[in-house]
């Protein structure tokens, strides 16, 4: 239930008041998290309260006077979709004009309740910056096994960006217990969080640039929840096409040669459940012909637009694929499959810890399956430069051991790199 999470959060920041037996503070910020709006020098701070309050962030450069700057934002009422129809207020404040690579200390709230103090480092906006990422999918709130390790590594400054390859919470209550738990990660680095809580359709798909990459986050749910409107599926497809065309303009691809996509449900996987990715006719991969008009899948579009890397989750396992297109392996060469690969590289990283425990694998995977693990864990990535990208998988079951790693090396990017 909500109470323990609320109490735990209040205990950290308001211990003296609790000793005096004051009831829950309805104006106290919770679920503080950061996300990057995609504009260099900006950062979005989001939090919730149970009562309507002002939305303010007070901040300053680390080492200078505390809170010497402040910015106001807006507040929106959110009524959760669960049976309880609980109300809460979502606060959003966008900080702008931040110095690239500078560290800021901040708190958020209003004069009737402030959060703890947190810090973040503004992203370096140079295209030669080599950002370090952590990716995870399906970090459930009942069994967030990898969380402690990721929290500590985040506090140690190991990552510039944490990307959650989101699973929509069942309702906002699960979402907000979960958000309280991840506050310790999300309040330090920006987290992009595709969540029902912030699920306005415009943010179901978006793209942004960092270092030498153009990163696209998309919704695969539009292929399954047709009751929300088939137009969502087509709008996303048209948006993806436009966004990829823009990213492929020679002047853009020269600066940001890597194109990376992130979506929840994979096109391929070799788990033994009956999920979409286990089927040859995956909806995400090939589209649907039971809709009017038929809905296009994503594999051809991504292939034609020279997408380099596709990150997925949903399956509660880790799986790395050889470069693949059309269900066929397209290695760079037999000995060096990821050096100038002839098709996109797919990674499925859905095993951070989830109430369903991890899934099982099909004992006879297809030939595109390169490495599989059911250990809990998450993925690290460093975008080293225009030609080199490094990925590794951390096993939490094996106390942080790196159980898989690859270098993807590309001297050329784009459709012409496949031939
Ligand atoms: C805060 O919200 C609670 C629950 O909705 C309500 O009962 C209370 O009157 C509110 N307090 C203030 C000061 O608005
Ligand atoms: C951003 O990264 C580039 C490339 O690593 C580096 O040369 C530059 O100094 C960094 N900018 C700042 C403000 O640290
Ligand atoms: C329609 O899609 C299904 C799988 O979703 C596939 O089995 C079938 O062959 C397709 N039919 C046509 C005419 O493409
Ligand atoms: C792809 O490369 C891997 C690693 O060298 C190799 O084991 C596999 O057989 C290759 N697949 C094909 C179809 O060439
Ligand atoms: C890119 O990074 C790789 C791996 O660190 C390195 O070997 C290569 O020389 C770098 N390329 C350039 C142009 O700096």
C-alpha cells in the first residue's frame, strides 16, 4: 500500500516532526525525478504532492551559495486510473540556461514543504562527448533486485544517463510506490520514464541527441492496445519516418552517426512464453494485417533508415542477437559479427527484477540468438566515439559480474553501411 512508502520517504526528511506525531505531510514533495527535455542546457524536475501547492525549484552551482537561483513551473491534477481514483498533483519545473557539464545542487517544493537536497550534472552538449548509460527494463516494485547496485553506482557518478525501457505500471499506485523507490536514482541523473503517470500521448514517442547519438524512444504498446485508437499507431509511424529522415540528412548524420531506438516489446526473442517476439509474425516487427488499413511494422523502416542499435525489454531476461534482418543473421563477418554489421543489433534487457521473476528460454533458439541469461541485471553502454560503441551486461545474481560484452564498430552508418 501507499502508506509505508510515504512514511519511509517522510522519515528521511522529516524525522523530528514524526517524533512529535504529526500526520502525513500532504504538501511534502515525493517521487522527485529528473528528465532531459532534449534542449541543451535544460533539465525538467518532476514531483508529486497530495495537496495543491506551488511548484518551485531552488538551485545553485555546487560549491557556490546554495539556492541562489529559483524557477517556477506548473502543477496539474492527476487522478489515477486504478479503482481508488486517488488524486495527486504533478509538478513540473524546467530549468534552462544550465552550464554544460556543471554540477548543481537543488531542492524542489514550495514554502509549505521542500524535498531533500539532490544534485545533478548538466549534460555536456558536445557531439564528441562520450556519455555513459545504464539501461534497465521491467524493474518491478515488488522485487527490484538490481536497484541497490544501480543506486550505488549512480551515486558514485558512473552514469550520465539512466534509461528505463518502460513498462507501464498497472495503475498509478503501483507507479508511485515504484517511483518513490527509484527516487534515489532518478533524482541524481536524468531518467526518461515512460509512465502512465506522465502518459500524455505526445510523450509516448520522442527523440533527443546526446554525444554522437540520436536516440529515439517509441511505444510498442500502440501495436497491442488498439482500443486507445489505431491512429496512435499510424501517428507514431509517420513521426518515426519523419524523425529518421531528418536524422539521416547528411549534415545531421555526420554529427550524430549513431541512431539508437528504445522500445518496450522486442521484435525478436527466444523466450518460451507466447509473447509477440517469439512469433515469426511479430506485430512489432512485421505489423498487423487485421486492422483497416493494415498497420506497418518497424523492422523495415529501421533497416531502411540505418538504425544501428535497437534496445528492448519486456521479456524478463537478457538476450543479445547477432545482427539480424528479416529473421536472418547479417554478421559483419563470421569472426567479427559486430564490426561493420550488415543489419541492426538488437539487445533485450528486461531482467532488472520483477514480480513475475525471470522468464525461461526456448531450448532451441533460432540462429540469431547470440547470448542469453536469466540472471537479474542491467546493461551498461558507452558511446565512445563515432565508430565505437561498447555494451556490457551486469549480473546482480553474480554480485555485479559482467557476464557479456561487445564492441559495435562501424566505419559507416546509414542504409549504405549494410551492403
Ligand atoms: C489536503 O488534501 C486533503 C486530502 O485531499 C484534504 O482533506 C485537506 O483539506 C487538504 N489540505 C489543504 C490545506 O488543502
Ligand atoms: C564536453 O566533452 C568534450 C569531449 O569529451 C570535452 O572536450 C569538453 O571539455 C567537455 N565540456 C565540458 C564543459 O566539460
Ligand atoms: C496476416 O498476419 C498473420 C499473422 O499475424 C499471418 O499469419 C498471415 O499470413 C497474414 N496474412 C496475410 C494475407 O498476409
Ligand atoms: C555470426 O557470427 C557468430 C560469431 O562469430 C557465429 O558463431 C555465427 O555462426 C555467425 N552466423 C552466421 C549466420 O554467419
Ligand atoms: C574511437 O574509440 C576507439 C576505442 O577506444 C579507438 O580505438 C579509436 O581510435 C577511436 N577513434 C577515434 C577517431 O578517436
